């Protein structure tokens, strides 16, 4: 059965509501099972992740071992902030940017998925030396024609909705260009609906976008069979793009932006250039601890069209791995953007 992204989202919303009800109030472990004290809240957090987190096997995490490592650090005599930091350290063991603990005074966040890597993007560098601070902006898209007659679109966040009419205007403005660069370096993600809106302008027939598998039980291997989801081309009359395209990526390309790359990578005429993306393929769900703290975690795995996980990131097209050279950046050169321009202006760019 072929399923659209809208059907996927509806199905996942239903699953999220059902899962939340099970976790919070009705399933094998209702909140009332744990005391509202440090030890009770710690056990509640550990159990929620134990039964609903989706990447234990992929990340080779022994969650029971993690429990035994951190449980001795928890005492009912500790303060809320002391408990919070113990719990946050435990969640960091998952190495997951989608897994966060939130209290009134702080939200935990695993930063090493990007902080140990080159940033590979400078907004000022691009705007000053390539756009001359002269570009148009519409619906979250900054766009311009580069001197080499290459179109450039900067999309900084998939959280910003893309209007279909706005996208028509952008692509019409760039339609005389010989190629297109879509810069999503440091795009931290957002909505999969915006991913679909953009991808639809680059495909000519119904296209397999990937697969989704969700938890079906408390066991670490209790998952549904992966079910496929598809994108259709934009409706008749919309402006489409069929010329060579390069998508620029960095380690800060995460979540929905990572999903966008996983789909565009298999579209003919599209090259992925830059650095390996940051991953983040697990759709996040939310639950609550007895003390009212909320926890967000990956509970649903999104696979690419080959059935491969993209949780750990997506490599550029072979031969297109390139970093931002700090020395060249001081001279006004973005080596990743330069690579894309050269690729699009070379005689074999359409291959």
C-alpha cells in the first residue's frame, strides 16, 4: 500500500496520542506506580525510555547497564537540580539530539552530535562575499542569482512553512539559471510537511521517500514492519525544477533537514555536497514524570528509500565531501559553496 506523508503524519499523531496515554495514565506503568521523589522520578524516566525508545540496538546501548551506573547516584535527599543533572547525564548516554528532559529551570540537550565537528557554515561569509547583501526573502527562503548564473536558495529551518505560491515565485525568478544550490547547512530541522513541499518540485512521478517503523511493545525489538511513504509531484501548474542541483550539508543539518537530504540524494540530477549530516531520524514523542518534568525521546525510526537508517547522518555524494577551510574563509572564500559552483558550471554537471 502506498501512503502519503499526510497519511503518515495522521497515523503517527494517533500513535503518539495512544502511546502518551499508555505511558502517562493507563499502561503497565502508570505514573502512580512511582513515588514523586528523586528515586521514583529516576525509575519512571528510565522505564519510559526502556519501553519506548527506538534506537537501543542501533546504538549498541545496554540500558540496564546504564541504569545500574546512575541509580546509585540518586538519593531522596538530593535537590531537584541535582536529580536533573544525573538524569540528563543518563540521557546523554543515548547520544541523541532528539532526547531531552525539561524542567522549569532547564532543558537538557545532547550537543556532541554536532559540537565535536567543524561548523562548516558562516552566514556572514555567504551574505557578504557571495550575495553582496543583495538577496530576496520569501517564506523562509533567501534566494539570489550568483554571478556564475547559478541560483542560490538558503533555507535555514524546516520549521518555517513554505508557501506554494512563494515557492513558485522563487523558482520562476531562478528559472534562467543553469543550476541551483540549496544551502541547508546548520538547518536544525522542523516539519516533514515542509520537506514534502520542497521535494515535490524536483520529482516528476510518485516517488518512494522512505519507510517508517514504530514501537509496538515494551521490548527493545518490538517494532512494526516498516511501511513506505511516498511523495507526489507538485500539482499541475506549479513551477518545477529539473536542472542540476547541489544540496549543501553540514553536521548541523539535523532531523527534518536530514530527512530532506535522505530523499534528495536519490533524485536524478541532485548532488549532496559538504559534510555528513547530523542525523536525527527518530521522530520524537513526549511523556511526563511524576514531578511534572517532561521528557522527549526518539520513539519512531525513519528509514531512507533503501530501508537504511539515517539516525547517524547521511554522507555526501561520493567525491563531494568538503569542509569549510578557515584560512580561505578569512579571504572571503566558502570552499563548500565554491565546490558546488564549480560542479554546476563544469561541462558534465548535468550527468
